[in-house]
C-alpha cells in the first residue's frame, strides 16, 4: 500500500508541480489570450459588430466553415474506413500505411501546401487528369477543402483506431452465432462502441480545419469573397497594422475553438461513461 502511494507522487509536492504548471500555462497560453481579449474589448460593441459582420468577413466565415464542414464529412467516412483497414486486415505495407497516417502531423503545413499546389497544377500528377474534365482545384474552394482534409484526417483515424483495437471479439462472435448479418453486427455491436470516439475525431478534425493556414494559403489563391479564409484575413489585418480588427476576428475563432473543445471534452466524458456501462 505504501509503495502504491509513493508511485502516485513520483514528482515533487503538489504545490510545486501545480505552481510550475500554472506558471507555464499562464505565460504561454493565458497571457496571449488575455492580451487579445483586452485589445478586442477596447473596440466597443458597435465597432466590434461592424468588423465581425463586414461583407468580406462574412464571406470569409462562409468559406472557412463551409470548407471545414466538407473536409470533416470526408474525413469521417474515409478516416473510419482507413482505421478499419489498419485494425482488421494484415497486408504487405500495413506498417508503412500506418506510419503515413501521421505524416500531416510531422510535415510543415507550408510544405504540404506547396506539394498540393504542384500535384493539382495543370501539369501535375492529379491536375493533368482533372483539368481536361473542367475540374480545377488550385485557387478554388475545392483546393481549400483538399488542404483541410490532408491536414486533419489523422484526428479521425487515431481516435477511432485504438477503440477498434480494444473492441472485444466475443461480442461479435456472439452476434454471429445468434444469426446476425454483417450489417447487423456492425450497426448494433461495433458502431455503438466506436461512435463516441468517431464523433470526437470528427470534432477535432473540424477544429483543426478551422485553424489551418499554411497549407491553405498556397493552394487557395486568397481571393476576397471567393477563396479567402478567416485566418488569412487576420494575417492581412495584422499586415495592415489594424490590430484591433485582427484581434476581433481572432476572438471569434477563439470562441468557436473553445466551444469545439468543450464539445470534445463532453463527448469524451460520454464515451467513458458508455464504456463503463458496457463493462
């Protein structure tokens, strides 16, 4: 019993560890956010509302949130399929494919953007096939969706994959012996178990897409009202030394990100309660 208590307190005392943690969190996270909120608060409600509802800003919202939603829908379907293949099948190159899933995390987003622009250019590997069909990707909203999809798909795969790996095979075997079809086994046994993780992965993918900048800025073309995202508009306002407007736009994205993370935490709590009930 004493050894267990010692194992729980390998680090220095609670006061010291908490103090170091809160100091680091305050300097790195809280102070920058506080500075941004103070800059936004100095605007006044009327000026803030005028910036937040300007035609160019509304167009940036539509493009950003719409593209992120489309990318999340694709990532949800393809990410679930990819996680299923990695867990349920053995094939040559499986480890390599599993490692490639994490490539968007390791690859600088600017490099990803340049790579996508090259692939979808008129003489690129993909572009030379799509251009004759009238399907342009570079400098269109489709390019934004492609960039967001590439950078955020690992969230779905890596969230669903461990749940699939831990799924007990006895439940599926019992369903098979009772005469359930493949569709029934998936919808009534597997899907309810992985659903909380799947939703969490999709929420994280959506949040990541909202904040994407490096990959999108190269492939989008950045045309106001057509391919300009909110992150780029913030950068433009900073480049114009219009710090209050940039802070106002950033605070809106911060609010959306906070709500998204709050929803993720609630979903994770639901997932834990659901697993405990099944046990």
